[in-house]
C-alpha cells in the first residue's frame, strides 16, 4: 500500500554525515529530486526559490571549507543549495498572472478575475518595500485596524516576508530529501556554513538568502550518529 511505502521512505530518511567514497550518485537521481522539490507547496505559488546544484569536483572542494569542514560536506557526491529569492517577487507574480491570463477563453470568470486581481493588486501590497519602511508601517496599521473586529491576515514587514519565503523553500528541501531517500540514498541538511562566503562563491545577488545546503551520497553506518530520538508524541501534539 502507498502509506506503507511512504512510511518506509520516512523511516529511511536519516541525516547521514559520512558518505561512501566509492559509490557514485547518478545525475538523474539529483535531477528527479529537484524536479520533485519544485512541486512542493509554496505560498501563493510564487515559487520564490532557486536551487543551485553543486556537482563538479572543483566546486564540491570549494564548498568544503565554507561548510566548516563537516564530514557531510567532505564526502558528498552532490550538494544542492536551497535559496530564497524574495527579490524575484515581481517577475514571479507576473509569471502567475500571465499563466492565468493565457488560460482565459473569452471573458474571465469570477475565479479567474479574482486570481488575476490577486497577482496584480494584492501581491504587490504584500511584498513591496521602500527604503524608509513606510510600506511596512502602512501594512501593519491597516492589518491592525481591519483586524479589530474580525479575523484578518496580519501583513507585516521584511521579517514576515522572509519567514514566508523560507518556509516555502524548506518544504522544497524536505521534498528533495524524501526523494533521495526513495532512491535508496541518503542526505544531510547542513546549516553550519559561512553564508557570506557561500553567497559570494555562488554569485548570489543581495536579495537572495540561503535556506540550507543539502549534501547527498550513499550513507555509511558511521554517518548515523546513534538512534533517532524524538520528544514523546503526547508532548508535542495537543488536541483541541
């Protein structure tokens, strides 16, 4: 059954920190993983992400010291850098708008009108920023006033925008790691890295941020640091 197969994938996905140097990982596996990651859920289908696939030995070697010499970096056969691209909100909003507009045959229906308005009018309100922070103040003020008497989406500033795009990017990263596990291989999400130097190496613009770096390979027994422990279900799951 599908649920049993999925349980096997979830159980086999472990953060393995030492990969077998003699087992190569075919490019097709990484490509499939990235294509599956692209299908991950994300806020407003804005897809404010970018995935840089590190596969050349030269680039992998350059990444090792920037990942602070971690074993998961030293032994990786591939790395994928998951990057948020909040700076692309205008082009991604237009992309969504154009896809919807292309699907309209004749006069747009109510749902299509709402979607077109969403990407042309609402998304700019949500993502626009100015050097003086006026837009953030206005968003927060409007949210406060309209939220006094009823539930209302609390629009905020740059911090809230960053949280949204990082959540979406993390969902893509998790989908990628589950895909790698489904291929019978292993991965390790790394947060211990020099973000400034990695950005410089990858020639990322100022508006891009690194969500995480995932290394991939055939895991080894020494790469698993003990049994998997989780806080009890009853402590973290609260039924209301």
